[in-house]
C-alpha cells in the first residue's frame, strides 16, 4: 500500500499533528475549507499557503495541556490541480465538482476494547484501501457518520471515574466531579483524537480530502443519552459529556469550544445542537445532531428539531440531498425485541442499545416525524434524497417509497470495527423480514446489497458515492467480498 505507507513521513514538521482538512461548502467558484493543526505551546504555527498565493493567518481555537489548536480558514478554486502548502509541504486537494465527483462515507472507526492494541495494518486495512483508491481516483469529500473515535476507555482515565462507573445509582448521584477528574477526562478525549487521527492511513486522507463529521455515542461513551435512572443528569456523567463535547467541537467540527466564530453551516448559533448543512455544486449535505440533546425519550430536543427544519429550507434547486443520520432511519422491527427483553432476566443491559435507534418504541412518534420531514423535502422540495448511516457494524441498504420517488438509505459500518458474528446479521435479517411501516401507505423496507442474498453483510466496509453528470451510483467496499456491484441511486 504505497500511499499510507509513506504518510507518516510525508506529513511531518515542527507541529504535533495535522493538517486535518474540514469542508465548509462551495461558494462563487471557491471550495471553502479549514485546516486544523496542533502545535506545542512554545512553537509558532507553520505557514499555510493556498495555491502559493500568500500565507493564511491561523485562528487560535484553544490551548490545553501544553498544546495549541490552530485553524486556518481558506479557499481553493473549483478546478483540477488545486493544492495548498503547509510548512513547505505540498498537499493536492480535489476541488473540481464538475461532471465526475467521488465521495466516501465511513463510520465506526474503532472498537470498544483493544482498539489500538491491534496491529495498525490490520486495524486500518480498509483505510489503506481507501488511500489507494483516492490516489487512483481522487475523492472530493470524506463523510464521517459517527463514532469517529471509540472513547469507551475514558472510564479508566482516573481512579474516581472508575469508582463512579462501578458505584450504585445512589452513590453515583452523590458523587462530585472534581477538577482533577475533569482534567483527566478532557485530556483522555483530546489525546485519543490525536492518536487516532495521526495513524498514517487516516492522516494521509485527512490532509488531502476535506472531511465533514457528525458524532455518535462512542465519541462520548457507549449509549450516551439512552441510559436509565437519570444517569445523564448526574454531575460526573454530565461533566464527562461536556469534556467529550469540547473535544468534538475542536476535532470534528474544527470550531472553538466556546462557540465563537462558528461557520455558517452550523445553524444553531447558541451551540446547543450542532446540526449542519454544507452546499456543493449539485449536492447538499445535511447532518442533524442526534446526541447533544439526546434523552431516553427523544433523539433530538426542541433546538435540534428547529435546526433541522431550518436546514431543509431553501436548498438549491436540483441539488441531491445527502442526509447523514448517525443511526439508520430505516431499520428492522425492534419493538418485538424490546418486548422480549422486558421480561427476560439480566437482559436489561441491552436496552440502551435498542433505545439508541429510531425504531425503538420510545421514539416512534419522533421517527414518524423524521420520515415525514424527508417525505416533504422530496415531494415539495423536489429533491432526490439519499440517507447515509452507520452505527450497526454491518452493511445494508433500505428504501422508503413515497409518492414522487424512492428514497435510498445506504448503511456503511464500520471501517475499523470488527464485524459481529454472522448469526447476529441473520437475526437482524429476520426482524427486517417482519417489516416495519410507521407511515401508512409509504412503506420502508430493507434490501440486500447488489449481488448479495442476505439483507445484512457482516464484513468491515466503507461506501463510495460517485456522480457522473447527473447520474449517481453507490458501491460498498467490503473487506472480504471486494467492491459491490453498482447501485443506481
């Protein structure tokens, strides 16, 4: 693998990590983006020059633990051969959104236990494949659909955090969140992002392909917002969430943790919900925030819903909408499983995993509301819509049949998480066979990938989306099966 094997040598300098590119949409013939670079506190930021046209003045986003986080805001022309330099190093970027455009969608970049104990070549095998693919046919955007890191080991970053995790509910409610606990938790998150992003195969792509990201539970810890017993109102749990949020703002949105100077694409200026929309020629990418206001009885709060309803207005005519839903909007019939778990001893530990889904009984009204919003956008706004999701560690697809067209859902999960046993995929397939139609007369259903007979594929994977003129196709890159047959969407 030529690209990733040279990445660690290719990206080097007087800075600690980066550059990590983030997409900000296109405007007036310019592809706008931001680059994140991390230096030691005693080191000046390197010079960044787009197309050799002079230096960009960086913005200091934060300084923590003897590290400074710098953001460079700049634009590149929408043309072949665009590039920028950082510290004298050259980085090409594909910014031509003309007849042929390639995008990639990834999710679940890690696993709960032993993620970084694996050989990096094995962990990042699909990242390496994506690097090679980018070198042959450059990607214009990299969409990250959730669980960009697996932060579950945050429970071991401090002795009192471990004590909290093992304590009774009553003891948890009484425990205070001390300053040294807060420092340990925040340092864990920031360190973990830097470690994962700096892995050579990931660093190579993130320096050359602008990313757009939306978080999910493992970017905080497993099941955030779906735990029972008032868990997320406890002082320690809430403090841990705030630390994860701080790191998310820096490392996934490339914005200051105090909420100042946010890009226009983030619609809630109060920073309560981080849903965003970025427009590119012929493409609008929308990502609602399903974690910031998450509760056991709600995937989004009032601010999140208001933000999403604003984001779907005034989308440029004829734009294809890529709607990123971190948990799949079309899924199997989970109410049967939830009913069984309620009466089975020792099974309640799985309840938060089911509560995470749109299809949970607890979220049924909200699920209908989400599907109706998609339906209205397709029918009244006259937009083709593709839903992109991850989270389930399997590959699958679904369709939502409405009056004017078929909405496709494409699930790619995960690029680094090991696939679950095949029996798990078969059981989910049975639940999908039972069917689930929350909107009468507008059925949703899950379907096999092209060339496959089973609804779910238990292999690590990522998704490629290609536009040739006005025609779109999707292909899953499956670790064992290779590239799937074209799916016209």
